[in-house]
C-alpha cells in the first residue's frame, strides 16, 4: 500500500530526474571536449590538455584553442541554453507548445533593430559594444512580442498565433532588407554572415557579456519556477494560488525577450531550438515541473547547439554551414512529430 | 421573497459578507445590490438560468474580476485589500476554466493546492505529500493518482480539481458548476463531500448549480440570480416554490415539483380518451409512458395523499380526487364513472384493496364488462 502514495511517486520520479541529468551532463562534457578537439587544424588531445591546463601561452595551436574554439563552444553552450529557455518561457506564456522566439518573429524583430544599429552611424562610433548590440536586439524583441501580444489578445487559437508570428517575422525581414539596401558593402558582408546565424568569430569579450546577462536571467527564471508552475494551470487558477498575474506576465515576457535578444545579438536568428529542446527535455523527464525543466532545458539547449555547431563546422569542412540550417534539419522533424503526436491524443 | 438577513445577528458573526455588491464586465454592471451574509460552514448556492450572472458573481468574489461597486468582506478583511497571496490561504476555487497541463499527474494537480504553503521554490515537504494523498482519499480519486490529468474524463477531472481545492485547506470554497460532467453517483458524492467539509471543518461554500433539485438538498441558503434582477437569498424551502421557479427560469411549459425538486415535461395536449386507475405509485410509470407517447389521460380515483397523485397533477389532463382515508363518496364516484365510460381505453394496475376503496373495485368491474372499452392491465 505504501507504493500508492505521493511520496513514493516523487521518490521514483527523482531517480528519473537524476538519471536524465547525469546523461545530459555527460553529453555536455563530451560535446565540449569533442568541439575543442575538432577542427580543420588537427590538434592532439594530449596537446589540448597541455594547452588548457598547463597554460603554454605560445603558438598557433594555443591561439586556435584559446581564442577560437574555446569561446566558440562556450558561446554555443550559453546561447543554446538561452534559446531553449526563451522557448520554454514563451510556451508557458502562450499555453502553446509550438511557441518559440523564432516562429513568433521575436528573433526577426531583434535582427531588424540590430541591422539598424549596425548600419546607421550610431554603430560606427568606435565599433559596436556587445551591450549596445544586446540592447538593440532587446528593443527589437519587445517590438515583435508587443505585436504578437496585441494579435493574440484577439485570436485564441494556437495556429492563428503562429500565423501572426510568421507575419511579423516577414514584416521585420522586409524592413531589414530595406535597411540593407542603404548599407555600405563592407557592412553588408558583416550583416549577411550574421543574419544567417553562426557561432563563428566569438571573442572572450562576447562570452563574458553573454554569460553575465544570460546567467542573471537564468537565475531569475529559476527563482520564478514556482509561479511558472502555477501559471501552467491557467491564469484563473494561478491567481487563486496567489500569483499576481499582471506582474508575472510582464516579467515572463521580458525574460524570454532578454534570452532571445542575447542570442540574436551575438549569433543571429537561430531556428527551432526554442521549440524542440524544451519539448524533448519534458518528454525525457516525464514532467513539466519548471523547477526541473528550467535547468534541464538550459542544459539540453546547450548540448543541442554545441552538437549543431559541430555539425555546421564539420559536415562539409572546410565549408561552414549556417547554424540555422543545421538546427532546422534536426529541430523541424521534432516539431512535426510533436504536432502529430498531439493531434493523435 | 423571504428575507433571511438581519435576524439579530451581529455582523461580526458572519464569515463572508457582501454589501451592495455590483458586478459585471468592463465597467458595465450586470447585477447590482447583492447582499450576502454567510457564517462559517454555511453553503450558499446560486441558481438561475444560463447567462444570468452566476459566474460573474463568483468571479468577482474570487478577485478574478474587479468589483464595480460595493464591498466584499472575507473574515475581517475587505477583498480588494487582500493580496492574492493572502487570499490563497483563505479561499480555494473550482472553476469552469479548462485546465490542460502537460505531463502532470493527478497528484501533481492536487499538489498545486499546496502552493500557498510551500517555500520560495515550491518544493513539497513530506507533510504536503501526505495532505495530497488525504485529499484524494476524501474525494475518492486516489486510484487515479499517477495517471496523467489530460487523459481523464471530464467527470474525473472535476473530482481531481475538487481534491485540489480541499488540499488548499481553505476557509471558503468557491465552485462554479462543480457538478457538470458528473454522473449521478459522483454528483451525490461531491455534494456529500461538500456538506461534510462544511460541517466538519467549518468551510463556507459558495457555488453555482444547474440542478435545482440538488441545490435544495445540499444548501443552507439559496440565491436566485437572473440577469438584471437581484433576489434576496433565502432558505431553499422558501425559494423553491413552483411559481417562483417558473418565473426565475422563465418557463411556461412543464412543471417543477417543490417537494422532490423534480421537473416534469409538459402534459400531453388534447381531449383525454384514456383513463388510468391506479394507486400507491403503480401509476407513475404508466403516466410517464403515456406522457412520452403524447397521449392525454385522466387519472383517478386517487386519494390526495397517494404518491401517484403528486405526479398525476403535472401529467394528467384531469385528476379525480378523493380525500384521504375515506370511503369514496357519491359525487366522486359518479364523476369517475362518467369519465371511465367516455374513455376508449382504461389502463389499470395492481391496487391494494381495503375497506375504503371498495367502490374503486366496483368501478373497475363495471368498466371491464363494457365491450366498447379496451382494458389493459399493467402488473
């Protein structure tokens, strides 16, 4: 009879969570190592170990490891996690499993403002600081979210929300193209590479800024686990549990915008991670409890993006694919499968 | 309307009060002048037609909707001054809003009732877990425990949500049509649980119900609600009068029986050519069959205290009545005989014969001798 208690069920679940976290952490470490170990220049594992831990500060190999591969893999991890959390928050907010920063046009909004800042004189004063880029992206994200919110107030259904998102995404792309027409050639090259999405060319400066902003946002999100859990029950119930819905909704939107703005500012718009990863993580954990799903989504997003970045770099080396190309290839089928599974229920 | 309020009660005796409450959407008042006073452990049920504003009242007193005027006082505090957090420890709700949580088991759903009592991160302690089990036991949903909430039937969901509300250990419970989707067994069980919670734990209950028969049976007070109309609430026996129910729900066909709280379809139209002779409830299935087939009929001779008589009044074109415990008198016998001989068909059931109803047997014998009258015996 003791087996049929809530306590017992929770114990059983905890062991499942632990197992999933162990697997994800191992995958995380493995991805970091493989990413550092792989590239057009072959560097042996022993050499890498020596460079990282012994700190030999000379030579091309040192520079490749420390200045190119390390920041790149760390950034892929941090931004991947951020993207995945942004998706999770938006799904919670809209009570819609296929909501995500890319599909709702939030990434496009960020892209538009970043392009604007990059091209117009503002951007040229002593080069762009990371913070200015993130700030611009954040403003763009909020513009898109605002539009989607406005539309979603009138439309309740899941599909019309997505249509609204896709429309805003087109509008923002149109504006971006319009801006690009007036840009100088050198800017365009920059913008092209960035607007397709890529983790290449990350510096330690980027990593620091990214880690700072995303770290803070992650902490805040994690501390909001409890009201997020209540919100999953629907607004009215959440209110009856003591959540101040109005305040909470604002915080939720700001947080998800910060996450996706950071990603877009540094790596350009990246598709599907935000939808696919939280869903897969929830399935693996068999729960939607935010306290568990938030860290797991971050970890999962990190692993997923490192894997996709690795594929982007290595699949047709020395040619490098756009990161979105790879994330779409792996992410889109997950979303389609999810939709089918959902309608089958 | 009978007024309950102001029976020399001190206002402080009441746990829940509204004064001149005005409710509605977006600044437009739907109902105003609502005054309610409820003590601890009392059950108030709102009844009334669809769209009357029952849900609007419930949403307003649960702080889901802004009050448009007047006051709501829970315990000692005014509702607008209570934060959502404070309110969540006093009040639990069961709403009509659809809940579609992903990958949450029934226990998880019930556990959300513990929300006001857990820490910053909402981690459940051992005691919380036990309270979840307890609440599920009470509502008899324990066997649903680890099943996914989304995989349940509507009725099961409703019961799990009730367990959730109980788990929240409220002082006042607000339920919006808690019995919809439930079959008869669970309707009764749910209402029995509510009564138990009210009496044993002193929880005040405010709910809306569609089933006026159940409302009369479970509630201490009943408040009729109709769009634009505010009635004073009262004891169920004062509210549930046939005339008033007709007026409240605005129906002129069919009828409502205040004793059993049952409703009946309208009687068949036309000239009655069928007569039913019965007693002691045997006639009831016959009346119902005839009513469904649309055949008008005369019922008699019935004693006023016969249970057949209760229903015959609503379904028969005419009822031939005799005063209780009396031999059948001449005028009544004559009336019945006349009616029987005019009929094409007489349906009779088993009737216990005694010294009083001798003449009914006489009447039946006579009818059976007539060849032009079809006689049907229903055992």
